[in-house]
């Protein structure tokens, strides 16, 4: 079971007040089953909490989750070295230590997409 995960932004009316909210989305790739949860900000505490809630909702943990180089998971994304024919050999990423500990606890693999690639 693989999943895709990202943050988004929306306008919500809460208690008759129009406000901007941040939403966490995790979607299972095969079934397209989707979990969405809103937060006041895109911080790491919300990011990890939303993962746990998504795992509970799905009844398990995906084997691999794809991300779009989220700051809450990745500290740095640098261009990789050029190959013999000038093609780029991927990107080097340093995952946030807290995120590494979190995914090590839940035993899932992280996959990071190329920024701007339209995943």
C-alpha cells in the first residue's frame, strides 16, 4: 500500500468567521481513499499528528509515502551530480531528524518527488 501526502490551503467559515486554514491530505494510491484534516498552520506537530490520524483512518500504515519536498519532512533539497551525458542524477535530501524518527517508528519508507514536476 503506497500513499501520497501534501499540504494545501483553503478558506473555511468557522463560527461565522471566514478564515484561511491549512489542510493535510493523504491519499492511498491504489484505492484513492483519502484522508483530509485542517490546521491553523503547517507545522511539524500538525504534520505528524495528521499522519497518525490518517493511519488510524486507513486502519494501517502505507509501506511508502510520497511527498513533494515538504519543509516539515525535508531540511534541504540540492541538485544531484550530473551524469556522463549531462543528465541530473536525482536530488540529495536531508530529512528532518524528528521525521526520520517518526517514520522509523511507524516503519514506512519516504519518497520525495521532484519539485515542480506536477505529481
